[in-house]
């Protein structure tokens, strides 16, 4: 037997046996004994056998279908069909089991059900067998179709798209170019809208991929031109009831987004003006006879016809949008939140009308008109929409702030005249003038003038940065004190600000892995809620009402007693409450709203996440690897120690050495000259100079013969350095390069040079260790130097002598040990390692953001931003988890309550308006919780900056006297 | 045949089965319940049928 069939057969047998077990278990519960149970089984063995066999066949087919799909790329529709088949099959099983229970239900007091299943034994059996057969048929068809599709494909094709033939083309050796359409969408209110649009657009022929982001209000559609047009895509979205327009850049996008949001706020605000006053009157009318209200509220307001007249404009005014949108959605095969609202409002309104005009119909009679349910339900939903429109605008505040930095006007010199032109018309190499208090229009290099520029909005640097000739300036930053002229180097979409905006937009439009789960839940939610509402209705209609209904029944938080309500009214009320209370809005908003706030917060500090997945990955890091040179250290040697021979002095020693090296082009010589100048020493030219390759220099300066070099130079010239060799060895042990100085043939001392640590490196590493991260350092340097640097930083794990091409494999090695690794590097040399890491952080990119690799770009050259990155990511993910927790808890608690789980104890039914109120509260909880992220302040902002650590920044140390 | 029609037929079938099963109830409960079952079934079926039919149509030569 083929191995590929063994698993389906095993699962099929397991399914049959499980079902027989289930049958026996259920029947045994209600029967007197096991012998009685077996008697029942023997009596109806043919039925049990048919059902169990059918179920087994279905299980086997389903398993086989999954195998086929998994091996060949998968077809979503076929999986859905198979799942549907299994669902119908399972329904048939339950139906058949219930039929059997007809004989035992009276034993446990369920006589109503017993009567039902005995009376309708034949339809129940037929229904069970029919659905079983249907399920088998569906799956056989799916398997046949997929097998045929695979046979016609010459080689394993990529995921076969349901949209049509285009994806088959790669299989026969051709590629079709895709295009991407970026859209701005308004009118979305929750995750089900995302799911609706993704479903409807995704089903269009020629659409390869569609990603909709709720909080950003954007959609990115990849499509095959020629098969589908942008106009068709936009029309499909508009048919669903949303506004779709192609995304613009910069200020135009800002204006359009603001206009669209304002329109939505105005529209819902206007409907609130209708819904709330009328809803309030309906509520007063409903409660007219209660408490002290009879003294203030005229009796006529409680008249059912008046209530009908007041409620109707609400349902067909503000409420009409839900009916229209749900109809449009259903036409395209999409069930969204509008449908829940429409069914909820429609059902409450319908019951009210029936109880008004046909009071004896069995819906609770004239005393239970529910007008206030329809009215307040509409009012609460409109309020929710209004609040969402307001808060969604606030969520994208970071981008708006960045966009508002773009100046509209630039002052340039053209034809020797100073003119003002729109900032987006500045060209590369234009000469631009900036006065105090003005924003710099584009990126460039200062030609003349001097000023201090506030770059805090882009880089997070708190202090203004001095700018003089030769310095780079960034467009969008604020010129503070002086005036200067600069040459434009990057304009339009190339400027740092435009790149930052794009990066933040892309990050906010992307989806984190955790969001995909939430979207999946929210997207399928509406469908399953309707299935649940139907199941709840059928249960309470056929079984629950007869068994559990009590005349004490009341609607929660309303004056109604439901003593007179009939079976239909009761089951319908509970079914409607389930529909209304099951709002996936909070689930859908939980992740994107927190991601938007988190990435925006990070951007304020000059930290640019390239996607929401980077935020999630950064929050889960366990190890962090720093590239040494240029990341932890400055990447250029500097004088660290000056040790004069007994009787000598530091300044004299350094002055002589600098003078000898002033004409040198060797990096160590340059470091000594720079060190002398930094200490305010005048460095004059030597009278003579000779470089000795591999040894050092021989010079004559200030009338003295100077030798500066290594031991070999000293040995060649017979200079005895024994007195200072011990000190030299100590410094070399710290990874420093030591140069001996001899003056007039006698040892004068030594100078140590080393790559020095960047400011804040020690503080950043210390904090990361405190966060529980394993910190490692990666370098191509020799182990002794690397370990010396690591000791200063407090890093235990040193990966030394690693060739540039092997850096990625070192990252991989740590990942193999189970770590989630971040790599911090300069973004260009370390590109493979940054790409290999779970999170690659490119540090110190400055304005050249587009060139950077890695998942996170740190604009400033400040290691403390690595700490802030992890803090922001953790805070964001904490918020995401809190939001998801509240959203899921809300649904997990409220849905069973609405379905009547507690009814048998409390005799309370959730009213539709109560359900609407709870639904609004859940969305509000998530939104408010997210806004708390705005108060997040990184630890390093709360602490004063430490003074430079001795080993890292001290210009001279060791034997300095 | 379009999704709306198929959905309507299937939902009607479900409503008829409901009405048959609820023959012991009052006419309001029986037919009102059948109407509610029809609405919910139609809502449940449409999102399944519309994409399914569209894909099926796309595959036909």
C-alpha cells in the first residue's frame, strides 16, 4: 500500500471509531446502564454504521486532500471546501446522535427535545445522510480538480492563485511583470473592513497580492497590468462603500488624508446630531412610566406610535449606511461589520414594529416594543464610528508631524538674483539661502556662513548642531541663530526627510506576524458570528425555550420583563444580542494602532523601523552583537597614554613626537599629531624627516635628534629601553600600539595609540546587559586588542579575527544556539551580517537612509539608541499584547453571556443596546490603552548623561605625570 | 447561475426545513423563525458562494 494513503486511512478509521465512541458516550449518559446503551446500538446499528462510515470516509478524504495541497502548493478554496464538507458531515453526526438521544432524553427530563426528535426522526436522518453525502462529494470534487490542475502543470508551480491563469506562466517559463498600486482608503472602521477589502480585491482576476492597513488607511495592491486595471480595483473598493484614491506624496497626501478624515468626522458628527437627540427622546418615552419621569415627560412620548415615528428617522437616516454597505458587501461575497450592525438594528426595529402593530404575535406584546434598542444601538454605533475617525487621525500623528516639517518655500540664487520658489522646485546644485528662524528646504552642503541648527525632529538630538562651511544640512530642520548659504545636494523624494517619511509610512503600513493572526481571527469572525447566531437561535427555539424559559425573564438594564415573550421572540432576541456584541473591532485595532504609535515614537528619537515585523523581532531579542570598529569604537586611532621617562614631561614628549610626525601620512603618526593639537600644543615642522618602513621615523626637531618607532627601530639605533619596557608590555596587553621615543640617543618615553570607544558605549552595553541580553562583540582585529576593548565595555563574549565575509556565519552560529540575535553595524560593510540577524541595526546612517541595509536604521551615531530601540519595541509589543488580551477577553466573556450561558441562573437576557454599549467600550479601551504609549520615555532620557568613562575617553592615562 | 440566486435557493431550502421542523409552533414563530433562518443562512452562504463561483468562472475556458 502506498505510504501516501496510510495516513488518510488511519485518520479515517480513527474518525469512525471516535464517532462510535462519542455516540456510546452520549447515549450512556442518559441511559440506565451500559447494557441498555448496547441495546440501543444494536437496534439502530445500521444508522450508526452509516454515519460512522460516512464520517470516516470524510476524515480520510480530508486528510488526503491536505496532503495533496501541501505537496503541490495549496489551493485555499479547496481547503475551504474540504473544511466545509467536514463541517456539514459533523453536523450530520450530531443530528443522528440527537435522534438516538430521543429515546433517552426523557430520562434526563428533556421531554420537548424527545418529542421533536421522535416526531422528526425521518427528516433528521435524511438531513444527516444528505449533508454527509454532500461533504464527501465536495471533497472528491476538490481532490479531482486539484489533481487535474497539478497534472497540467509541467513542474511544481508556485502557489496557484485562485485569480486565474497568470501564476501558471512561471511554470511554463515566463514571468509577467507586476505593478503596484498604492491607494488611500477612507471609511474603514475596523478589522473586518480590512478583511472585506482584501477579500474583494484579492478575488479580482489579475490581482496577485493585496495588503490593507486599517490605521494608516492605505492599501497596496500588486497586480498584473492588462488583466485588471487600477480603475477596476478602485471601483471594487468603492462598491464596498469605501472611498479609494491613489496615494499622493508629501503635503498633497497630508491634505487629502486630512480632508477625507474631516469628511468622515463631519458625516458621522451630523448623524450623531440626528441619532442622539432622537434616541434620547425614545429612551425617555420608553421609560416614561418609571421613577420620577412621569412628572417631567409627557405621556404621549411613551405612545408606541410616537416611538415608531421617532425611531424610524434614526434607522433610515444614520442607520441606512449600514444597510447599504452590507448589501454592497454581500453582493461581492463579503460579510463585514456593517452586516452585524444592519442585522442587529434591523431585527430590533422589526420586533418593535411587530409588537406595535401586531401585539399578539408573541414577541413580548405591546409592553416590549424595543424601539429604544434600535435607536440607541444606532446611536452607539455612530458614536463608535465618530470616535474611531477622531482617534485614527491621531494615530498617524508621527507622519503628519514629519510631513509638516517640509517647508513650502525656498530662497535660491538664480541668475545672480535672490528669488523665492516652491521648495519642491529646488534643483540639485541650486544655491540656497537660509536666514535665522527658517526651516532648511532641502539637503545640502554649507558653502559659507555659520549657524546652529535644531535637528531634534529628525534625529532626536536635544542640542542644536553647529554648521559651518563643508557641513551637511538636512532639509526640514530648523536654522536657529545665523544665516548661511548652501548647495543643494538632494531634493524632492531624495531628501533625508522624504526618505524618513517613506520609511515610517512603510513600517506603519506593514503587518507584524502577530497581526496576521489577529487579522485572520477578525476576518473570519463575522462569518462565524453569523453561524453562531444561527446556532444559538436554533438552540433556543427548539430546545432552550421549552427547557429553561422562566416568566421571571428580564432584559438587562431595561424595564422590560419578558414574561409574555414567545419562543420566536426570545430566540431572536438572544440571536441579535450575539450578533451585536460580537465586535472584532478591538481585535483588529489592537496591533496596528500600537504599532503605529510605537514606530512613530521611535521616529521621534531618530530610530526608523523598516517594518512592524522588526518591532516584534526587536522586542524578543536575547543576544546582541556589536561590530567593534566604527560601532563601539570611533574607528580611528587616538593617543591614549603618554609615559615619559623619569624626569621627562608629557607635553615635551608629545610635542617632539608630533613635530617628528607632522609630515607623516601613517595613521599612527596622524593620531599623534592630532593628539598634540587637541591638547593645545603648537606643532612645528621638523628640520629633517625620514620614514623607516616597518620601524618608525627619524627626524630632527628643535635641534634634537628624535627617534619614534617600535622596538626594532630602538634596537637598530642601540637605544636602551629596558627602563620603560615593562610599562610598554602592560599597555600592549591592553591592546594598544606602543611607540618608543628616543631623543639624542636616550630613551625619552613612550606613546600608546589605540582605537577609542565612542561616547556612551559603556553605558549602552551596561544597560543592554541589565535588560538580560547577552552582549557580544565581533571584530576582524586580533584577539588581544579585541579582548582589551571588551574588558572596558564589560562584554564577555568576543568574536575576534572574524573576516568580513564570515560575520554573517557568526550571527548564524549564535542563532543556531537558540538565540534571537540583533546585529549592530555601520550598515554598509556589515550588510550580510545585518541581513542574517533577526534584527539588523544600521547605526549612524545620518542622512543617507535609503542606502542602509538592516531592519532598523538609527539616524544618529549614538549607541544609546540601540537601547532605546529595544525599549520602544518592548513597550510597543507590551501594548499590543495588552490590547489583544482586552479584546479577546471582551469577546470571550461577552459572547457566551449574550448567547444565554448564564440565563439559567440569572434569567437575564442581554439587550441589544447593552450589547452595542459593550461593543463601543471594547474599542474605546483598546484606543485609550494605545494612547498611553505616547507617554513612553526611554530610560536614557530619564537619566542624565554620564561623564566620559576613564578608559574610553580620557586623552591620556597610565603613566601620565 | 449567480451567487445571489444559488444563495437564495439554499437559504430558502434551509428556511423550508426550519418551517417543517417548527410545524408545532405558532404561525408567527414558525414563519418568523423561517425568515430569520433565511436571512442568516443567506448571509452565511454569500461570502462562501460569491468567491467560489467567481473562481470557478475564471477557470472555465
